C-alpha cells in the first residue's frame, strides 16, 4: 500500500488512571491488526505523567486485559526493547532536554501567570461569540511571561522559586494540514490553537510534549488513536515542526457511541447497562474472541457479508480503506450473539477447566465426566458459560417448583403418569439418552396419550422448571438413582400445590 512505510512501528499508549476502557481495547486491537498485517512492531507505552490521577494496579490491569484479549506486544514494560524505558515517569530527562531545546530556539516561553490571573483573562474576553477565551497568540501579550517581562525579571522570578509553566509559542496565520488514513485531508489554522502548556509547574511534561517526544524517539511510524484526540493533532504537528522532526502518519478511529447516541462515556455506558472496562467483561464471563470480533467491526467492515473472524483472519482482512468516519453505536445484543457463537464452537473438553472452576467455586462436587455431559447439554442454550450455574437442578435436587407451571399444567393424572414412568425406569439397566427416549415414547404409545402429557410432568419433577436442555440427555447425566429419587419425591409435593 502506498501509505505504509517500510518499517511499521505503532504504539498503544494508555494512561494508568483507571481500568482499561473497552474503547481503549478497540484502539489496542486496531494497532495490533495494523502492525501484524504489515509485519511491523507493536509496543506498549504507559503514559503516567498525570500523577494526581494515577491509579494503583491500573498498569497491571492493562497488561492482563491485553493478554486476555490475545493481543501480543513486541516491546513495553517488562518486555524490553531498544527504546526503554516505556513508562513516561521514567523518561523525565528526555522531556527536560526537549523543552530546553524549544526554549532556546524561541518556539516556547515561560509563563508565570497564576490560576486567578488566567481566569481573569478569560473573564475579560468572554462573549457570546467567544465563550471560551484561550491563552494564545492574541492574548499572551497581556500576561506575565518571558515574552512580556524583561529578562532580568524572568530570572529574578525563577531564582525566587516562583512557579511557572512552559508554553508552546504558536505562530499566527499558519496552516496545519495532514492526511489522516481514515478521514483524508484534514486542515486547521494555527489561529485556532492555544499556546498549550508543555511543562507543568511541577516540572512534569503534559501529554502533548511527552507524546510527541516519545513517538519521535521510539520511531513510531503511524499513530492510531480515537477520534477524541483529533483536536490535539494540530498541537502535535506544530510541535513536530518546532523540533524539525517528521510527524508520523495519523489515523483517528471513529467514536464508539452509546445506544442513545452520545459518546460511550462511563456514565452513559452504565446508564445503558453496558460494561465499561475490560475487567467488567472478564468478570461477566465474556469470551475474549467474541469481544475482539465485535470490537473489530465497530467502524470497520470487510467489504462482504462476513461477520465471524478469528484474530488471524482479522489481521489478513484488515485495512483502513474500509474504516468509516462516523461514530458507531455499541450494540450489547450483538455482542451477546457473538458470545453465544464462540461458546458453541468450543469443545466440551476445551471448556472443561473453566466449568470445573465455576462449579467448584459454587460449592458443587461434580465429576469431570458429568461436567462434560453438562457442557454438551447446556452450551447451545446459554449466552455465558457461568449461566450453567443457574440450572441448579444439574447439581442438586429441586426444592422449589415453578408455581405458574404447576397451577397451569400439572393435571390430575400427572402424578400417576410420573409414577408409571418411574416403575419402568426401575426395571431397566440401559440408562442412555437414546434408551430413555424409547422407553418414554413406548409408554406414551401404550397409554394412548400425547407425549407432552408425560414429558412435562417428568421434566418438572426432575428440574423444578418447565423448560431446559434435552430431557433424555439430562436424565443420562443425572443417572438412574438420582432420577428415580426425584421422580418419587416431586409428585407428592406437586399434588399439594396444583
């Protein structure tokens, strides 16, 4: 492809200010697909300069979430690489040198304004046509900075320990143009860009400076991130110009929208019942393949009717040429559909360790052979693997029976029919599903009744509920002794309630 350099290097650069957002996983996935498609490198960079919002354990959550999703990294914390360290908190010297370079070249300046003075500036300039005045090329001359103060006063303020920030000096009337790999030609005027802070008063760099310096020093060829970062792009391009560096190619992914149409924020997602973090999806027992397949199709399509892709197939099919620009709604029902598919294509043997852990955690002691049968019985009926636990009759005798079904469908002859079937079962040795099916059909025929007249009371007696998996497969799994015990107990109880 003409827009791909010979050496593809991309990065996923989350901030450890909370658990990894599901939108962040979509960004990581897209970077992964692009890197693997072009034989490139994917690195993880932890952008942890915002110490006030730092959350303990967030970095570990990011690593565990990526591993859960099957997204492998080539470089990053704990992995090594030629561009260590990969945490911004450990790269302070690089940012200090970069800021000094900008100050010496006249592309940045020192600003001593207090928060109150900046708010006073905004109050003076606020109007209906300008509701959010900026600290920029048009207002910087009214403020206390190294552009308006004498050099001696600047030095005195520094020596006296007065707090200051470093700001980028944006040049008036400059055109900022770049070709976005998704959106095509994008153009800004520098007159719309503020003199952004590059170094905060605590000496730490802002996202803008650290991001640009790291992308350059780590030789990032393509920056792939969410649309919410598009307004920051002109600031970054101006920084690349100031340093005399070539900016990487850009791709801004379409927003993920909540069902109501707004951005999938934490509050909006929770209101819509949508899990927010990848940890939530893990806790809710989503299949990682389902989540990945679903996220890949948020804004991208393969150009045909296919919907089901393995990760390898996604790599082969991926292209920015088929990535849309418009925001795309998060459809939880569609994700559930994917989850059901990826559950059903897995063998019982593959699912066994997870089911065993679920069942044991719930306090049940069930053999592996029974668990295999349970999985085969249930996986066509469930949306999540943990739904198996909701079928309590798989693990213990029912102590309650669906009252609505009892009152509506338990007839005067139901107890007698169950009793007749129990007698038949007591005399047989072959307790296979096929044999049990034949026994019940034979009894129905000899009694000249409809099959439902016996199937329903037998199922209700065995499970306590009117519907469930294949009855005869269930009976085979439960075993002869358990079935007879339940079929003897239930009718007398149900007679009292019908």
